[in-house]
C-alpha cells in the first residue's frame, strides 16, 4: 500500500504544480553559434563536402556607399573630412567608405566544408628581447567538422552582463 500512497502524493503534487514546474525566475540563455563559410551551424546540414542551410537565409545582393571619409595623418593626429559625391581624395589621404545593403535576396545556401586560415608556422624564441612573436605565417586548409561545443551564457543584464555557464555539444545533422 505504500507505493499506492506515493503515486497518489506525486499526482497531487503534480496537479498543484509542485513537481516539474518551471521557475518563474528562470534565467534567459544565449548560445554563441559559430558560422562556417557564412552558414550558422544551427541552420546547417552536412554532406561529405558541403554545408547546406536548413532554412532559407536573407543575403545582401547589392550595396551602396552612404558616406565617404578621407583621412590623413598630420604629425601624430589623424585629420578626416567627409567627401562629397564625386569628390576625389588627395594623394596622401586614405578613404574609408561606409556602406549599407541596397538589395536583399532570400535563398538557400550551400558552401564548401573546406576552410582556409592563416596561422603562425614559426615563432621567435622567448627571450628577454622577444615574447615569442610570429616570424612566418602559412595557409592552413582543413575540412570543417560536424561537431562543435557551443558556448552558453546566462543573460543577466545590467553591469554584470552575460555570464558564461558552460558549453553544449552540437552535431550538425547529415543532409537528407
């Protein structure tokens, strides 16, 4: 009879919301999803050589310049000026352009799993005069994996900001 009493008590607690009730003060969680060659891993499936989007994504198909600024160094300070439409920069100025998307397209994407990065191939020895800086860079090519550890943050806001609370393993599914 003891087991019947336990089942009854558990049923009463469940009906009253005492068991498995989500906390009203449960924290919001943010995941830091990485992208591989422009596709977020949480919106991807994998083939042997590519990643494909599971849902269509919005991409920018055309941009327009909204502001052009020409800058040059004068001694230790940088002097900048906004360029008018059609105005040319002077020979000693560097131009910075601010652009915005002028046209969008919703589409499915497929990208290569091959990733190319630059990495240090040779470091200087650590001495009193050197902190082990990179002496030579080389291109590193690899196939992006299907498994990632996704950083997980609790959203606290205010001065505290987001707090790292661990990571979760995520495997990109195989495309059907």
